[in-house]
């Protein structure tokens, strides 16, 4: 640990080189270039090593950021990476796209820009080398359904403990939403694959293009494996029921981004409206822009209420993308089965709702039409559990998520565990990893007793 002497606050973050907005709107190359080793050391020197560690308290993983920051400050990127891997098998991915709850609580942020904790994690992943070895084989086997951050975290923890692990993934490539959702200009695939390869190097078997399509298949897995983990995420589009959703040109963000990321020839409209204010809406609008559309955001609340990360919103603004705030789509207009426009209502902010944000209230008689030939709905998605039987043994909620024991993450079916977006609903990578670590512990405890 670095010397814990009182140091002077350095309010300004070491800047990272970004690809110029006028260039990057024409390509899918990474926007942020990353710190050099020296820049990372300088940024780490801004850490105040607070006694109360608010960054650690804010992180769902409680990954002790000050420890790897201190190691980076000493120039020891290898040890920094090894420390991160104790908690998080996705340092490259999280160093780039974690929502960094830690930075929101960073003490330096009270008087300046918070320490770039995520970017420091990225530097450890970029420059560090660390090998993790599994324990002696136990002869026990775990089946994991879904190769997203939750599934891979369970695979990582179980394989480290010496259990054999096989992952069944429905899509042709692993990574979950990190591959099927997040575009490569935020998370280059070679960086994602670096994290994945480290997990596979523990001897984890990965079967892609192998979806589980019935409850019977899961029961069969229990015959062959000692425990089963379900980490299928939230991949089913959730529609709002707006009139005209069946028109040609109307797509859901999950389908749109997955098709683009799979390398399909995806056509965008000349004018493409993206509905929503979260991270997935930002990804959709920037992707549509890069594919040549005049793409813009339609959001029913105000800018300060957007759930997307502020830095990401700023990058979208730099790319010249227009935001239509306090605008609520009420009807999708079409002709001959094809979308032609979006009827909207103007909104104003009323009293706070249960989320604490001021509720958008429609302004009567304010209907107007935005002409556009494509709409990407980026409001919400949910787990696809259509494969469950009608009288399923799995208890689920009305949001189509699995009910699990809060202590062990075991579902209502003994020996089958679940975590990630298919339990919490759409959340974040770090939350999926944290919940999956808990589920892995539930599995390890269970296997110890058998
Ligand atoms: C567009 C978009 C952008 C996002 N950006 C961010 C961000 O910047 N930062 C952040 O922290 N979070 C972000 N998120 C959220 C984050 O990606 C998810 O919270 C996280 O990936 C959830 O992990 P998971 O493992 O639970 O599920 P997933 O990552 O969804 O992985 C589930 C896996 O299970 C597979 N699967 C599904 N059904 C089956 C089946 N029947 N059989 C076999 N395999 C199956 C899926 O194909 C998938 O590979 C974003 C989400 C989206 C949609």
C-alpha cells in the first residue's frame, strides 16, 4: 500500500486522448486511447487514500480500488492487475465501460474531477500481466448457461476452485451484452476477448451456438453436472405498446445492436429516431450515426434526468447528435406498412416520482410530428424465459426474472442457481459480476456438502 501521508488535492484529472469527433463518426474504432504508463502513474498520484474508502463502499464488488491504485502509483502494473483479478475477471471491459459507482463517491470529486478509477483499472489491464492457476481438480462439474459477465464470473470462480465447467451460449460469440450490445468503439473485441481468454485458460469449456431451449434440457443437465447456473441476461425486447410498433422501420435496440455487432448488413433510415435516455439509447444513436443515418434522440424527460453516464452523453453531443428532450412519442405513423413519422407530445416536469426524478407531464394540445423513416426503441428489455414450461418448477416474477434465495442465489429448483440481469432485471456489468460472485459462493458451498 502507498504511503498514507496527507497529500494536497490535485483537482484536475490527467486527460486521456480521444479520437476526434469528426473522424470517429465514420468508424467503429475505439474512441478513448487509454493512458500511457506514465499518465496512469500521475493520475494514481491524485488518490487521497481516504480512511473511509467511499470508492470501495460504492462499488458493488467492494474491490478495494485504493490497493490497485497504490500499486499503479508504484509502477507495478502486474501486481495491480493481480489484485483486480481477485474480485473481477473483466478488468479490460470494466476499465472501459463500467458505470463506475466508485467515481461518483470519490473524495477528490468534491472539489474537482474524481479520480479516474475505471481508467486506472484499464491501465492495469493494458500493461499488467498476471496468471491465475486453478486448484487441483475436484472431479465435480458445473454447467453454466449464458456466456455473459455473470456466467463467466461463476465459471471463473468454480474453475479456480478446481471444478470442471462447461458454458452453454446461445449466440455464436461469447460476452453477453458486452459483445451483443456494447459497440466496439467503446469496447474493442480484442480487449473483451483478452478477459474471456484468461477465464477459458483455467480449462473452462465454452460451447457457442448452444442455446438451452427447454426446461427438460436443464433437468437433463442436472443429471450430468453437480450444479447448474443460469445467467441468460435480459435479451427479450420490451415494447411500450405504442400504436404502429408493427410498421416496417421500427426495431428494438437489443435486435438492432446484436445484428450490427454480428456483422449483419443492417440498413438504417435516412432519419432515425432513438427513443430513450439510457446507455443503450446512446449506443443505438451513435451506431446508427456511424452507419450513415441522421440519427437523433427522443427522450420524455430532461437532460439532467438521463440515466446514461455524463461522459457518454457529452461524447454523443460532441458527435453532433441532436437530443429532443421532454418529448414523448404517442403514435408511430406509417404509409403502406412503412414508418413515416413519429407523433409526439411535449412534456413539462411535474412533482418527483418514486425514483425521485421529477415526473414528465404532458402539455395538452402540444402534439407534433417528427418526420423519420426508422425508430429504435431503447427503453427496456427483459429475460427471455419463453422456454419455461407452463407449470414451471422455477419461481419467476412479473418482470420475467428468476426468484432466488438472497443468501445462496439458488432458484426454487435445488441445485440450480441464477444471477445477473435474469435476476435483477437490466442492470450493469459490475452488478452482474458482484451478484454472480455471490452465486458462485452458493454453488461452492453446495458442492462442498455433496
Ligand atoms: C446496449 C447496452 C449497453 C450497455 N452498456 C453498459 C455499460 O456501458 N456499462 C455497464 O455496466 N452496463 C452496460 N449494459 C448492461 C450490461 O451489459 C448488463 O447488465 C450485463 O451484461 C448483464 O450481464 P449478464 O451476464 O447477466 O447477462 P448478459 O450479458 O446479457 O449475458 C447473457 C448471455 O446469455 C445468453 N443466453 C440467453 N439465453 C440463453 C439460452 N436460452 N441458452 C444459452 N444462452 C443464452 C445470451 O446470448 C448472453 O450471451 C448495457 C446493456 C445494453 C443492452
